[in-house]
C-alpha cells in the first residue's frame, strides 16, 4: 500500500528539484502564454499553491486522524509540478503523465474515500495506474504508440469527472445522507461540492485540450490551443486548490477553538465534580463522627445511670443525715438531667414547659416566694434538642437560685412565648436588685456568666437588667 506521506514527499521533492532539472537542459519557448504579466501571475500562483501544499502536508503529519489531508496536499504539489513542467519542458510526456496520474490518484482518494471506503480492487487499480501510465507513455508514446498519451489523458479526465459526479449524487438533497468520518470540520457541503466540481472540470478541460487537437491535426496539443484559455484554466485550478486548502485551514482553526472550549468546559465540570465529591466526603465524615459521638454519649449516659445513679439513690434512702440525703437527691437530679442530654432525644417544648413550671413553682414556693407562670396561649408544636433542653433547664435553675438566695423578693413572674421562630423567656422579681457596686460587672457574680455562656452555646442570648429597689429582669432568647 502506498502511504500518503510518501506521496507528499515525492510530490514536494519533484516540485523542488524540477527547476534544476529543467535548467540543466536546453529550454524551448514557454508552452503556456507569453512572458510578462502572465508569467508573473503564474509564478506567484504556483509559489502560493506550493506553500499551501507544504502547509497542508505538515498539518496532515500533525493530524494523522484526518486521512484526507495528505491527498489534498498531494493534489496541490502535483498540480504545481505539472504547471512547472508545462511551462519549462512541455516535451517530457512521461514525466507529465506521471504527475497527472499522481494528481488523479490523490483526487480520487480525496473524493471517494469517505463514500466508498475505497474498496481493495479500486485502490489496487489506482496504484497500478499510478505506475503504468507514465511508464507506458515514456517508453512507447513517442515512438511506437503516439496516440497512447491521448488515451491516458482522456481516461484520467473521465475518472475525475465520474468521481465528482458520484460525489455530487451521493450528497444531493434527495439522496440518503452519507456520513463522512474524516475531515468533519469541512462542515459546508455546498461550498465543498462547488470547489470539487469546478476543480474537476478545470483539470479535465486541461487534459482534454491535449486530446482533441492531437487527434484532429496531430502535433503538440497545447500549441493549437489558445494560450489565454490554458492559462485561465491553470490559474483557476490553482485558485480552487488554494481555496480548498484555505477552507481546510479555517475548519481546523474552528475545530481547535471548539476543542479548547470543550476542554475548558470539561475542566470546569471536573472541578465541579471534585468539589461535589469533597462536599460529599465531608458530609460523610461528619455523619460518621456524629454516629461515633452518639454512641459514646449513650455509653457514658448508661454508665452514669447504672453506676453513679444507683449509688446516689442508695445514699438517698440509707443516709441518716437529712443534709446528706438532700445533697444526694440534688446530685441525682443533676445526673438524670445530664443523662437526658447525653441520650440525644429531642424534647417536645410543651412537655419541657410543664417540667420547668412544676420545678420552678415548687422551689419558689418552698422559699415563700409567690410564683406566677405565664405559658403561651397558642398551641405549641416545636421541639427542643436534648442539649438545648438541658442548658435551658440549668439557666432556669440558676435564675431561681439567684432569686431565692440574693433578691430578698416576695414575688416572681415568669412568662414564656414563641415569637418569630424564637423561644422567649422573661423572669422578673420584685427584690432589692443587684447592688450598685456591682453595676457594670454583672457577669462576675450571681451565676450570670454561666447563664450567658449557656445561652451563647445555643446561639441565643441572655440579658440581665437590674437596679437597686426595683428588682431584676432576665430576658432569655433561644432560636428554635
């Protein structure tokens, strides 16, 4: 199998060495047009086309997945070599036929590959033609079979026309769409069909110009052809090849830009997924830590209840000292409260209000202080976390202890309500208030610092207002 990169190398080498080969032999008059402006235009077009062909070949080397690019480069370079041969040495029939066979080979591979997949028999026939055409014309054309070159010209032109007709029929609007896995960036089928059609017509016309005059009058075909028509066809073919190359370059640039956008999008998606995984992992770690902490809390609560609770209960029932029994009973209540907080079970706020009311009214009554309890009038459906219940209970106990020990009052009003998602408590006594010497230093005594610290742990606040002669007001706010 002939590798495409070898075709490019051969065409490029022939294009570069052909001027030296031609200059080394006696030259004849230019076959295509006069000198001057036409020669300048031809030279410029061929130079640009050669540069485009080399560039396309380098792109084919860098993009091996695009298997049609090497054949496009081979078409450009073989066209340049053919034009230079016609300009400087029109009599080299074998070399001319070899370049035309190479041009036809690359054109057919470029056009038919995505449609037919180029069957083995057709690929073999094209390779045989690539060798047989220049060989037979070079050995037999001028001496034994002078009409052989015209037959090859007609055959190559017919192949180009048939290939383009088949391509156009396969891509017509009413035909079944053909998927082109190669060169998908050439996404303008109308422009591609127009370029290929005009290119095939130009090349075929140039080939047929060398057939008809030779059969009718003999001799050099291009000598009987008006130079202006040959030049225009050659220039048109060069411009069409360059347009096809420019479209390929633009399509590759668009494909590269699209790849960069997709890469950036993929990178963003990857960062988002990494962040999501990290977040999920953090949540999993927190959940696992919470489970371990919950098990440890339950273990400690069970140990306190079974061991320390049993011993305190024994002291309460067996101690002969009332003071020791009372202290043991208080310690037992504190332990039970701590165990309840460690178990982690939430408490209905309505049940908590009943417990607090029973305990506070009882303690204040034993101290000869009249207690008035105001509960919320509306139905309460809120719950308190276990730790919040324990902390609130201890705040209540600390506040009642301060009233009993330090206020000297005879009346205490306790009001509770739920407002804007907060649990509000106001505890007010009619005692003597906090002494003036402690003004501005309320956090240093009477358990105020402990109460405020517990409220802060629940993301709430505890405010104390007091003055000599008008008692003390404690305002507790706990978010539910």
